[in-house]
C-alpha cells in the first residue's frame, strides 16, 4: 500500500507541476509573443523533468 501511495503522490505532484508550467508558459507567450520558441523549449524541458519524477518513483518503489 505504501508503494502505491508514493507513486500516487509523485503522479499528483507531476500533474500539478505540468499544469503550472503550461499556464506560466502560456502567460509568458501572451505577454511577449516574440519569445514563443525559447519559452516553448524551456517549458518542454521542465515538463520532462517533472514527469521524470514519476518514473523514478515507479522504478525505486516497485
């Protein structure tokens, strides 16, 4: 049960992080449309790192 709880909490944290990253990236591009490409690149990297936490938890707990 505790392993499943750890994975669930990690997935919840990653989902919140991806949502916040996407919202702030959209806000940044809305303020400065010329910076769309650099913002997109940085947000994709940040989303990948946020989702990697779930995979680390899956591999370490199971």
